[in-house]
C-alpha cells in the first residue's frame, strides 16, 4: 500500500521522464529486433512473396525450400561438425591458456610483470599482418589442418586483460590464507581463484565461442580442402551459387530463390549462438561489469 502511494505521489515531471525513457528503450528494442524478425520471416517465405513484399515478418505462405536446399548440400553436416570441433576445442584451449596467463600477470610478485603486460598490450596495437601470419602457419605445417583455425587465435589479448583485471579484484588475503593452510599455487588457482571467477569465465568463454564459430578469414587463408571447411565458408559458397555466381559447384546443389537462401543462411549461422546465450546470460551480466564495482 505504501509503495503504491509512493508511486502515485511522485512528481509529474519524474513520471514523464520515466515514461520517455521506457518509450525510448522500447523503440530501441524494436529497432534491433525487427531486422532479425524480417530475416527469419523472409527465410520461410515463398519466392513470389519475396518478389512482391519488401518487409516480411509473418509470411502469407510458408516455404521450407531455402532450408531444404541448405540441408541438402552434401557437405553441410561435415562443415557443422568441423565448426563444432573448432568451437568446442578452441574455446576450452583458449580458456585454459588465457586463465593461466591472466592469473600469472595478475600477481604483483611476478618478476617482469610490467614487461609482459606491455608486450600483451603492444600486440593489440601492432601486428605482423596477414602475410607474416600465413608464412608462420605454413612453416609450422598447419596448412589444411583444423589446428590452423585454433592455435593462431588461442589467446586474445583483450580477453586476457579482462580476466586479469577480474583476478586482480579478488582480495590477496584469500590467497594468503590458503597458503597458510598449506595450499600450493596450483591449489590456490584451482580451489580459490577459479570458483570465484565463474562470471568472468562464462563471459569470456562466450566471446571465444562466438569468435571460433564465426571463423571465416582464417579458413579461407589456411584451408584448401573443402571437406574441412567450417560452416561459415560453406554458407558463403551456398549464397554465391544461389546468386548465380561462380563458385565451387561441387560443394553445393542448385537452387531456390537467392534472397530466401541468404536469409536462411543468416538464421543457420546465428541460431547456435542464440541457443547457447541463455545458458550463460546470468554470468554474462556479472562478467560484463568486471572492474566497475568494488567491494
């Protein structure tokens, strides 16, 4: 009752401002949501409807031709398997290496800590470029290997810095107490630091997973065998063939309308990450706030 009275007794100007903010956020949400709904609706629309309507949310006549075409491509399930392997193995490996490096650089007693931090930041500003990277991968014998899609990007400097800052926010007294109780450095890391870092781990794992799932340029550069293409490269071939352009026709069949195929390709490429996001959302909100609140 008191809460209701407080709400009704608020100044009119405050209610107007709150209404404006809510309206603006709803408009912003619709601006973000409507293009995706248009893509989803267009992927299920028939060719005649796509030709006559420029904006489709709910198709008048549902058609699964675009999805049948994509799923009938001979290598589609092989490419999905490649992308799943790269995403799962790459994310696990990246999290192991990133967490080890971030923990080491977060410890103030590490000798040369400032130099190593400078080197990490330096790589964010300057890189060797595409050709030196290709020569390095080639010299390591990784051409046409799935490891070429994982190892060159196993550690992201940006993600490592986020995790390092999270580790630095954990009180040193916890580590000191654990060592007094006889815990080793490995024990402190696995029993104290990691359990307290689940929000950061979940957030950065999502960043890595999205990056590996969307692997495209590395696959174009390093993978020549079409049987080892990740899903993003194969979907590109499907779009090219459906548009009537030159492509590797052996990797895809022939075609329904190009526009519906493009829309279906976007849905297929986006759906796995949309499914995975709700499972880490509660950690993602906390992890995104790393460093903003202390106490």
